[in-house]
């Protein structure tokens, strides 16, 4: 039977107002129609948001009445309200955030808003058949909080940054088209606030801080004698830089663990020349004095993936997997993704295929695999996408992989591109299962790219993990600019993998090197045995990609307490006399770089090796790219407040970045310089 | 907020605590005036006190909202606020004032959705408020508004449809691409 979607009964059903047998009849019909399911999701989500806002409206009245008579008791309290943390910190902040017109940006306050809504989310992600039970769950969670918080001490101070951002948002909004009926100066700020509320019904999380950043313990200085080998996987992710940029542009310094130095360095492309041989990439090494600690040496390893002209690349079979849950509504989320995809679609040809899978309460295909010459059709499908619903990522990802596999192009690019603002509510599937699925599919040649958008729910660590397991990359889109960079300018690199499982092992010459420290790459460290073990997975390099790693090296003879390595007792049974090492005494070489990689469809790794001699070059005379990379690294270390940041200051970072700016065709380095200035102002302020 | 089962024999104080703010909001939305709303709610409670606690489950809420509504509508009539006088005519028309209470406008932040709600026809606003602020059933709302559950369903359905559309519209506007500044 064809369903009438404009039937008040559907609304009644969505709100749990129908009695049997009507309820079952509708439930049956709904189960058969994806459209109806989406509608129901939307209604329920809207209902949740309305309840939320109405509850807030009531809540705000409460303090005003508190003086006139006692309000309290234990009525209609949901369980988290028993949590003292919630009362002391989260609630006041939540209220402050609401009062301050905006609940978007970073900071604890926003996360606390989410916390308030967290429990609701346990009702989402049910299989479609169970959907009718949701209204009850949702209602239960939106009970009116009847207790009063008195929080004058926290409120005013927490308000300030939000007001500033609200003003900024309002300004930004002023540039958009005037199609809204609301005052332009106010609407965007409210829009954001509303959206944040609207999202309350989304995915579950057991954490307070729902923007999850894994804690990073920085690589220490290692004694070259006991650790002559340094082994790690390359990293082509860039998300951390755009995320850091978002924080700073919104007026706050990023949380330490959101700063991954290697991703910041690798955000920028460096002008390394391509391999002249048939190797998929070229290796470049430079050594100069270390600008933040002049007695040390800074070693830069640079990899450059072979460029493949856009018209030479193989055909692409792309499946976009889009999160269309309600929280994706703000302009910087789904609309941004859509915009970015439009840019990409323009570049596709009849040899390419695109499919779109959406996931929310129920997942479904929004566009079957379609060749790139049917642009109209693809663009229309994109146009029709609307945010609304709750997340069930697992089903969506399975469907996406299925479509990718069904349309597999041998020798081409086969890729699932996931765009989301949050983690997956994996429903029945655990994260482990999901990762296994992605890993397995990666082996079959379908890779995964992850595009992160949005702010507070960003599951940074999960996304990074997924992209890694899926032989893919993870980028954070904070602007259309960034989307253009990731999807269009670097389309080849993003989409065409030219070598996989790329590992680096550096062997240091004990006669030259006392100790060393790899800057960043903390999550990419491998055991020295892993280097030659082809079973151990590592990251991929895409066409035209550059990958840069920096080592801070303490030469033999240099002394600096900051770089001192905890002493280890001398070995009793093996000689550790430096002069007895095989080549060290006779060699001027500082280190040897070894690389292992596999062809994208290969199982056996190939080895590239290169010895490096330090010619005592000074930083002043170093190549511009090295200067710039050093500036970015130091900037990251300062933001992390790293104990290894040495004598560097933001002013010095600026200076090095200026010197290292070079051609800067895309203006990215100018953008960095601007960002450092903003950070300077924030630090001062 | 979940409508609570009202136990027999409960005292007025408890009912006051439980319903004061919701009623205040309800009356404020109808009258568009917080001072008047306060008077209406006070009167409502005085009446409740006189009539004594009601014994049937769920009836307290219905009773209070009905009395409160009548009081609020009386205020509108007395003060010639046309909004509710000819309900059937007005139903078809959008509320002219996007936000009826200015005071709130300055204080409130998150009320983005509420703002869109405030632009709905009056009776749709009312249904939305009773349903989502007070979690009353279609049947209860019908009783309060002196109409049928069916009509409540239609009002709510229409209102939600409009809200979804407007919400989508607003969110669909895209902040245009800003070229990167090069120095």
C-alpha cells in the first residue's frame, strides 16, 4: 500500500499517541517505507528538541521563583542529576551557555549541554522494527527538571567567551543570503543554539567530554646507544591542523591532546621533487641546526608520492556514506559536505561511479551507483539530502561497502567516503566489529576516507582509527576552503593510493648521535621488528602527497639537560663501547633511512634505503620547506605546552614561518602565519 | 516534561510547585504578557484550592490548564487582544508577532525552535506547548481546548510540518565561500 506521508496519524504514531490496533497497522506500513521511517525519525527528533527547549524555558523560570517558595524534592529527576559533578559544573555551565546565546563552540560548557541529553540517545539505533518504542523512551528522558541550581559564581564567567563567539557568528551570518524571515543579526546565533538543542536526541556516549581526543604522551629523547633504531608508520592525516585552526579562529586555544604535531606538519604540502625512477615516491632528507635548541640538529625526512595527472588516474568507484542525523543540520556540517561533494562531482567523468548512502535512524541508499556523466542526477540526489534522524552508522557502513564491492572497478579507485560529525552509534555492532569489517574490506581493495565535520561531538580518535584500519585518510573539514583542498585540489592524493603500508625505520650512527627524538607520530610508532614484518599494517601514501617527519637529534658531545636521557646501567654481557660498532667509527654518516612499502595491490614489501651525512648546515641557510616545517612543529609543541619546545616562542615561530613561506601558491602558509598571530593574541589575552 | 500521576489527597502546595511554572508559560503564551499571566495563574490556584484536590488521575493537569486557559482568554477579551477572540478565523493566519514577549527575547538564547513556534498560528502554538512542554495526551489537550482529539492531531501535525520545513530552510542557508586572505 502506498503511504500518505501527510497523514496526522503518522504524527500521532510518531508521538506514541495511537492505540492498538491502529498502532500496529501503521507500524507495519512504516516498516515498509524508508521515507515514512525517515519522517517518523524527523518528527521524533523534532519532538525531542521541542521538549528540550520547552523544558529549558521552564528551567529558566525556576530560579526566579526559588525565593518565593521552596522548590525541590526528588520529583522527576533523571538519574544524572544525582551526579555531583553534574550539579557542580555541568549544569551551571549549561545554563550559562544557553543564556549566552550560543552553544556551539568548544569548551566544557557545550559538552555539558550534551551530557544533559546523553541518556536520550540510548533509545536510538534500534532496528527499524523497534522504532515504535522510541517515543516513550524519549519522553522519559525529557522530564522537566524541577530542581533549582544556584550558580551565580560560575555563570557570568562562563558566559563571556560565548557572547564573543555569538557576536562573531552573527557577523558571519550577515554575509549569507537573506532568505530567512528572521533578523539576520540574530538568526544565526539562534540557529546554532537551536541546532545544538536539536541534536540532543542523538548518539550515545558515556563520556562527559564528547569530543574525544586520545591522550598523547610525547615521544621522549631516546638514547641512541640503546635504541639505535626508530621505527614508525607514515601519517598522511591532516585533521588535527584544521581542528586546531577552528579552535583558534573561534577564540580559544585547543585542548592539548587535539594537537597532533605530525598532522599539523603534514597538513602542508612541501615542494619535494618526485621520484625520477619507477618508485612510487621519492625520499628527501635534510639536516640543519635545530632552531629552538641550537646545539641540536634537526633532521627532516620528506616523502613525495608520485603525481598522477587527473586525467591519467584510474576510474573511481566512490560511495559516499553520509551522516544525515539531525545534528548534521548546521551549515558547517551536512550543507558543507554537500557543497564539497558538488565540487568533487564536477570533476568526475563517465568512467567514474558515485553512490550515496545515508545513515540516520534507518540507513538507506540515496543514490544508487551512478556514472559521473549523470551529473544532474547526482547533484539532484545531493540536493535532496536533508539532515534529520538519529545515527546508526553500522548499517550504513555495511550498505556502503556492499555497494562499493558490487561496483568494484579493478585497477581503479574504490573508496567509501564517510562524512560525519560524531561517532557511530553502531547499534548491535561494537566498535571492534566495525573495525574488523573495515579492515576486512580494506583487504578486498575498498578503502575508507573519513571526513570529520562539526565540533563538540567529534569523535576524533574513533575517526582516526577507522580511517587507519580502512587504509584511508582522515581529514577534518572546517570550511569549504578545506573541503576544496581535501576533495578537489588533492583529489588524487585523497583518492588514489600509490603505495600502502609505508613504514620508516631510521638507524642512528652511535658515533654521531647521542640521543634523538621523533617529533609527533606518537600513535604511529612501531616496534623495530614490525618494520620487516609485512603482516604489520601501516599507512598509505596517495598520489602527490607529501609526508614529513622531523627528528631532533642531540649530536655526540652536545650537552643539554633538557634532552638528557635517563641513565641506563651499562650492559654486562655485551660490549657497548661506541668505537667497536661495525661502521660507526669509520663513517661520517649520521643516520640511515630505510623505507618499506607495498604496491596498492601487493602483499610483499619493497625496501628503499638511504644514508645521510650531516654537513653541519645552519638553520638560517636551510631550505624554506624545512624552516616552515620547523615552525609548524614548534607551534604544535607550544600549543601542547610540550616540555620539548625548547627556547621557541610564538614570535620565533612567526619568524621561521615567514622565512619558510616560499611560493605558497594556495595561501595555506599565509593562513598559518595568520593563525600564529591569532594564537599570540589569545595567549596574551 | 512528563505529566505526572496526581495522587488523591495531595496538597495544594505540591500542585503549586509542580504546575506553577508550566501554567505561567502557558498563560504567557496566550496573553503575551507575563504580569497578566501571573495573575491568571494565581487565580487558577485559588480556584483549585477552593474546589479541593481532584481525585482522578491526570485530571488535575487537565483541570488546571483548562481553568488557566479560560482565565487567560478572559484577559484577552477584556483587553481586546484580538488574538484569541475569533479562533477559527485566526487559525488560518500566521501570528503577526514573531515573538510575543520581548522580555524573554533578550534573555533567552536557545529558543531557536521556540521562535519558529512563536510564528505559528495561535492554536497550533497552544497545542505544541501543551504537548511538548506539558506532555499531555491528545485527549487531555482536546479537553482543555474544547475540541476533539482528532482536531488536536491535525493541528499538531500541521504545526510540526511547518516547523520541519522552516527549520530545514534556515539550516539550508549556506555561509558563502570566503576566499582565503593572502598577504
